[in-house]
C-alpha cells in the first residue's frame, strides 16, 4: 500500500490501469505538467520518468485511507470540436483544474461491464484530486469515452458535464479540411461502426459501401448518439454547447459554462481567461497560432474542395435518421438550443 502523502494529491497520477494484472501505474506530475499536457496518455511520458506499479487492492485501501471522493466534472465531445480549448479555458480559471484525456478513462471505455464496475469508482476518485482546496477538477475525456458517459453521469456522485459538438455539416468540413484528421477518422471508422451497430442492436450498414463523407457522417452519428444517451442520464446536470456558437459569442458562452460548473463567472474572470493566450493558439499544440478566423478559412476551403462528399454524408445522415430513431434523436439534440 502506498504510504507517501502525495497519494492524496494529483501529483501521484494514475497513468494507466491494467485490468488483467489488476494494477495501476502511477507517475509524478507537477501543476505545470498538467497545464502543459494536451493529453495525459503516452505523450506525457518523458525520458527518465519513473513509474510506480501498485496492486489495485492496495490502491483501493489507499483511496479509503485518504477518504477520496468522486467530485470531478466532465467534458464529453465528438472529437475535433474545440474540447481541448474549452478544457484549457477552464484550467485557466483561478479555481479550475483541468485533466485532458487521461488514459485510464479510455481503458474503462474498452473493458467489459464487470471490470468496469469494479474499477470505475476508484478511477474517478483518483481523477477528482486537486492540488488546492477549493479547486474544481474537470476531466476532458477522449471522444470515444463518450461510450461510457451515460454510465459516469448516472453515478451516485451526480457529476456535471459539458457535451460539446458541432452540426454534421461543420463536422464533415472540419475533418475533410485536414489530412491528419482524415487519416485519424479512417482509423476510427471501423470501431465507430461497431459501436453504432451495438447501440442500435443490429448490423445495418457495411463499412465497404460507405464513401468518405458517408463514413464521417456515420462517425458523427456514433459519437452524437452517445452524447444523446449522456444527456438523458445527466438531465439538468448536462449542458450542451455547439463549438461554433461558442466561437461566435465566447464571453456569453464561457460565462454559462463556468456557472454550470459552479465556478466564479464574473466579468473580470471571464475577460481575463479570454484575453489569455489560449484563444489564439492551437490547443493541442500551443506553439502554433490558431484562432476563429483561421478556422473559418479552413472550413471555407474544405467546403469548396469537398462539397460532393459533404453532400453525400449529409444525405446518408438524413436517410439514417429516418431509418433509425436513435440517430434522429441525435440530430434533434444537436439542433436544439440549451
């Protein structure tokens, strides 16, 4: 059982969970490490960083001894819809503490129900620790972790969440506007189709018959239907946000998000956050400039170059919504204002 006092602090970070060996690998992170890290996965590891592997039974004892509680909030999203930016803005709040894409949540999304229920409480408690009293931890999940968003929001701790998305047309233009995002989408497509079929309860579409635009529309439907289930589970503890709406009125929307997470949303605090460096940088790689104007240019070019695939994708989604009520509900959720 770990004895050092840092176990009660996020300094002792649960980097990964091995559900077969029933162990957790911990690494040490400073507050500055959390600020810098866009991803709390293998990309956070550095040369010479030591890892401490602890049996899950000992972790559970340490959690009980330090009286950890589940008190984190969440950001669930489609992917490529500004979630990293929103997480950085929340982390810039004087009382905000943001954790971006912890690997341990991905593991929880990929394991069977029995192992999930055995480990989820302890994992969420570990992700709920903060460096300072009064800080609010907000965990920004990886997109496919939305698969377990409803289960997380249904927990007795009653966490709050932000569901972040864009319209199908904007999503298709976003992905088609970048070679890296297109390659990533191709890699994710088989898994997304399996997940969507599992949620629907039968195999409806064949992977090989989908054009690129149709596959992207299917990906939107997969992730958005997961968010729809999360919205139903979280009810008034969930706030929905279209990222393009945020960009059009950032002060009003950030104010609403902060209030949703019970953080000070005074004009002075909101102005200070928005005037910081995050709004003008690419959140996943802050060394690169990126802002709303550049995003508009990228989307405009993608719409011109990939118009036919965007139209194919939108038509596929329209037909899928008629055939599958779950996808129709996802479209409805995305079109309704909060």
